[in-house]
C-alpha cells in the first residue's frame, strides 16, 4: 500500500526507490495517492517484469471517514488484482468501487476533485448573490442544505457557516488537488470546459481552466 502526499512521492517510492526490486513475485502494489494515471501505468510497466501487479485506488474522504472505516475508494486495475485485494480494501473502504482498468481510479478521483472545487466556486457565487438580496451567509448555507441544491461541499460550508472557512480548512489538499486536476487534464489532452473558471487556484481565487 502506497499512500503518500504527492504524485512525485509515488514516483520516488515506486520508481526511484527499491520497493519493486524487493517485493516478491506475485505481489500487488496498491497506489492510494491521487495523481496522474500515467504514474500508475509507469509503475505497472516496471513491475510487470517481476510478476507484480499494480492497482490504483484513489481515496476520497476525511478524518471522520477514516475513523469510521468508510473511505470511498475509486479503484482501477485488472479484475483479478482488484478481487484479490478487495478483502484488504474492505477493511477501511466503504464503498470500494472498481471503476475500470488501471488508471481509471485516478481519472474518476480527478473528476471528483474538479467537481468539488467547482461546487465551492458556485457556492461562493451563491453567497455573493444572496448577500446582494439581503440574506446572510450562515442563514443561506443552513437553509440550502435542506433544498435541492444540497451537496457534500454545501454541508461542509454550512457546518462552518462560511464557505471561506471550509476553503481555508481544506486549503492544503484543495490547492494540491486543483493543481493536479489542471495539470493531468492538460497532459492527457482533456478539457475542463465550464468547470475550469470555477476551480479555485492555489491562493484561494477562482482560476481559469482549459
């Protein structure tokens, strides 16, 4: 199980380090860190020569999910490798979602992060609109959680009575995730479309995306 902070650290551990050289034939490496699907594929290419399989299992959730054993895992890999690892993943993941071949777990997580970041951008705009209409932020956020606009991002902001507080609390990971989304989408030739302008750039401002 590889769960480090950045894509670069995954490369350091799995490609620059001696991990793959010391694992026995038949082992499975599970990469939990959110990063580029190309990194997972690169690890798999090197591991294949030693009969080692790789699964990417990007993680979604916070400390409360970890404590409850209900992290969401977006898993990419062969049916055989994922089935073999499922009893282990089930110990702390619920649900464990097999979303396709190697790399697709990372792709689903990146789309998830893009949508979450865009939702925060939308909520910030909704707060601005409500303020211009005379509705205070805390009242608005609390009320919207009971309407059709409800979302996990909205619930987090409502619990703090401020979208800015949620952004500040999550800034370390949110900034990293937004940067990774933009970088990987560009590298893979994708297009963020309307999500791009809503994504927060590092430093807390909405940024242009492509």
